[in-house]
């Protein structure tokens, strides 16, 4: 019975996934996807593949598989969310190099994406954590270019302090003035 076989492969994949054997888990999920599309376990295998590929930040591999399947597709907004969430998951796990590369991918692919400001901000933080201050500065500046956002104040504070520490007082002063204009928290007391 195909349902029984599909469930068995799916279960084996879940066991592998839960003990950290991601590649064998992916193989099991792919087997179900490729051989049991007519069963009730097909959609579960698709979902399991998404989680497995996201856990190793290889969401592009997952998207290629989805694109190759007839009658299965992801909307642009679903892809937008999936790539951002993968980057944020890696950021939360403190895997900053992978978070950075995932956010970079998001930023280049979804320049008007739902999470563009969030991706840019967390990319800046990831870059700082891996020691690439120059690229982090570019991300903070990009956030300021798009206009008001929930990350404007944090971006201005970082850029003001960085400019001040580099003795670029004119630029630092410009950022501090902007902070006064947009400050929404008590952080202004800490800054001055």
C-alpha cells in the first residue's frame, strides 16, 4: 500500500531530522516527494523538506525542487517570507555568516520585499558580528535612505557613534541632529 510506504519513508526522515541527520532526512523526504505524489503524505514531505532545507540555510535548493514539481508552486510572497525567515532563524541561532549570506540573498532578490528593512537591519548586525564594519555601515546607510522605519533610530545611533569614534565630527553631528528629530525612546538620554 502506497500510503503505508510513504508514511514509513516520511517517519524515517523525521527520525533522522530529529537526531540531526539532515542529509539522510532530506533523502527520505525527497523519496516521498518523487515517488508518492498521489498519497496524503506528499504535502507533509514537502513541508518537511522546507524545514530541513531551512535548518541548513539551503532554501534555494528547496525552491529548485518546488519549481521542478508539477502542480506545486510558491508565490513570490511565500518565497519572500521563506528566505527572510531562514536568515532570521540563522541570526537567532547566532550563525552570523550564514545569516549574512541569506539576508544578502534576500536583499538582492526582494528589493521591495515585505521584510526588506528587517533583512537590511539584521544583515548589518550580522556583518558587525563577523567583523565587516564597512559593509554594516552600508546597510545602516541603506536603512536611512529608504526613509522612516522602525530601525531608523538604531541606525542613526550606530552611525553617529561610529563617525564620532573615527573623529568625523561633521558627519557625527549630522547623525546626532537627525537622532534628535526622530528619537522615540529614552535612548536619547544615554546618547547625550
